[in-house]
C-alpha cells in the first residue's frame, strides 16, 4: 500500500490513455488518493517524489469503471437449464435457483466478482442487487463490508422487485418485497452508507429492477427518496422487444413514455442496456441527459440486440460500459468488454466510426458520467489515483505496432498492476491481500449448494 504522504512516480509507460488531450507520456505522479501531476515527454516530475514505479513495457490507463452488474449471478454462470435461451426463458430458468440466495452467497459472490473485476483493470464498480428474501434482507450491508475489505470503489444500488408472477410479473413471490420495505430500506441504506463527497469510496443508488417488475408508485417514490438525498437512479430499460409489447399491454405506452410518466426522464438516471429505442426516443433521452450503460457481451449472448451507442452519444446522452450479470455475460472482465464494444460497435456503425480510443472512453469517462463522478475515469491532476497497468509481454501482443491499439484489439484481459485511491490492489499480476484460490473454492462450494437446493442440474460434475 502507498503511504498517503508519499509521492509515487509511475514512470515512463509504453503508452498512456489519459482520456483527455494532456501529455502524460512519461507517466503520472500520485500522492495520497489523488493524481498530482502528469509528466510530459522528456522531463522529470516537478513534484518531489519518494518512490518510482517503473512502468516500462506497460500501458497506463485510468481505472476502468463498470456501470452495471449483478454479482450474485456469478453463482450461476453457464448454468445448464438457462443455456441457449433469450431473456425471459433465461430468467424463468434461473429464478428457482436464485430464490435460495442467502447472506453467505451474497458475501462470497461480491468478493469473487470484485476480485475478478480488479484483475481486469476495473477500479470502480456498480452492482444492481434486487433480490431479497426471508433469509436475505441485509444484502447491501454485506456488499458494503466486502467493498471496504477489498478496497474497491463501489456504487451499490438498492434494487427491488414488488410484482410477482401471481400479480402479472415474472419472479416468484418469495423474492419480491412489500413496497414499504423497499422504501424504508432505501432510506436506511442511503443514510448509513452514501458518501456524497468527491472521491467517495462508497455510494448508494436506488434501482427498481425493471419497470415491469415494480409498480408505477414504487418508481415515483424511489425517485422522490433519491432526489431528497441527492443519490442516483438506475434500472433496466430497452433490453428486449418483448419489453415494448409488455409495456404497451401493462401501461398503454412505450418504455420511454413510461419513464417520463413516472418522473425518470432526467439526468440523475442511468439505464442498463438501452437497445430498443426509436430515433425520436434517442433524441428525448439525449435532451434529458439520461445515461445508458452498454453491456455488449450480455446483449450478444441473450441475442437482445445492439445498443445504438453512437446515436445516443450524438444525441447528448452519457454512455458508459458494463459487464452485466455473470449469468448473462458470463464473465466479469471489463477489459474484454471494451473489446466487445469495439467489435459490435463496428458491426453496427462501420470500421471508421468506432475506435479503440472511443471504446476505452466508454469504460472510463463514459461510465464516470453515468455515476456523476467527474473525479474518476481520467488522468489529470486532482483526479482519483485509480489506475490500471497492462503488460504487453504475452504472445497475443507480439509484433504489435501501437501499444494502446494492441491492448484493445489483441485482447488484453488481465492487469499487471492496479491502484485504487492510491493503494496498490494488484501487483505483479496478483491481488494484494486476497487468497484468490480459497475464494474460488468457497464460491464453487456455495454454487453447488444453491444448485442442489433447487434440485437443478445447474452444476455438472467437474
Ligand atoms: Zn442487468
């Protein structure tokens, strides 16, 4: 860990992506939890430095930021009953397994996924946890404890589902909650954990799972509470064409009209997926400043469609990147998601309309904008000392002509080093102070238990 009074020069990387126009070709100086200086080409730092970190042969990036996830789903990756199904069938196959989630499952999946994300270059993550049952009412408290223990910056969203299958929704009643519980818990969690100051390590947002899975009242009341406390709002929207039809039959309007109707067409909202919008709807979202988190791997695996990233950006909507839950991705590797955004973006818009820089921007400044965190996602003096370094010594990079382009195009997947708020969390390719092998064993054991409880062939013998 870096002593907070010490200044460290991360010196002379092979390439730097700052996220802005500044020259940082000889590295950066960090002190405490901030970047204090960018070091331009051919000179030494002006700041007196105590330590030098030799970054030669490595690419330096602002820490990547994950805008959408469901950590608990890592316990049902590549789950046999859910393979090869679109969203609704996939969900219906998984609800019986997820219904038995308990505190130990949330604790181990949060730790495992945070470790996985950090190894992929991620320094800040959000999570969308909307699953509560009789054995699990403290999920966000457990996640907050895990984030503090691992030293990862987090935006934990208090999700909710209140409309069960009996009431025309999708989930079983055992994993839906009364609205009063959702609202009381939302207030409690904000008061207990939300830090609204710049450089906060933990923030809370409110996140009804999807408009079809809660009532209009809960959408409105969640917005009222969020705005009273200055926290952000998040939900799934525009993921499938089925959703358009169900929204018409349930509410008599399309999803974006519904968003406006419940007071969510505003710049304190970010949406997961955002695929199926008409052009006027894209213009409306952009004018209102509603953010969209692009989740390309999940969208491709569930065959949901392609997010119109360039159109949303042109319309003025903030667009960031997320891995989505580990039952639909099924990975939590944010650097690989950057490559997926490049590939699917080019398929939609053409090779000259999506670059390695533009997709890196999605995963850094883009997601920082979704979370309203101007101090993240960029290398500049005063910004957070959150950085990722990737080595280029693997076979996959050999022969490259441009280190930054190679990082994205050749498929980087694991950092050499990672710093969060000035503290090294990965060094030499290994997590600091985390026994990853033990964590994987415990995670696998709990995944087995969940599968057995559901009587599901969810885990084939290994
Ligand atoms: Zn999701």
